[in-house]
């Protein structure tokens, strides 16, 4: 599912709710977020992002169009507070 995100550069809303995001999927998602210039809404609720959450959050630093981010009910690493 997330592997196809790199092909959807015109996407404005992405909701990945309660889906398993493993390391490979997370890296693909991070790359998509790093390069996408149209996404305004991202909902990653209930995905247990764990360590890959760091890479996703770092990718968001490059995204200038996102206006709505939801990370509710995720297990996130403690290192996010140091970013």
C-alpha cells in the first residue's frame, strides 16, 4: 500500500489508519513525505510507528505543505522529544 505512495505525487490527503507500517513501508512513506509538495492532510493514527517514527518525523521537516497531522494512539520512541 505505502509502496505506491511514491507514485501519487499529486495526493493532498493521506490516511493510513491502523495499518502495519514496518521498516520498509516506513522508509517509503518517509521518502514520499520528504519529496511531496501537495499533501496537506496526513493521518497516521493507530499504527505503532515505534522506531520508524523518527524517520517519518525527520522527513516532515522537509514538507512545507502539510497543515494537518494526526498521530493519535501511536507508540512513538522517546527520542522524538529531542528533535
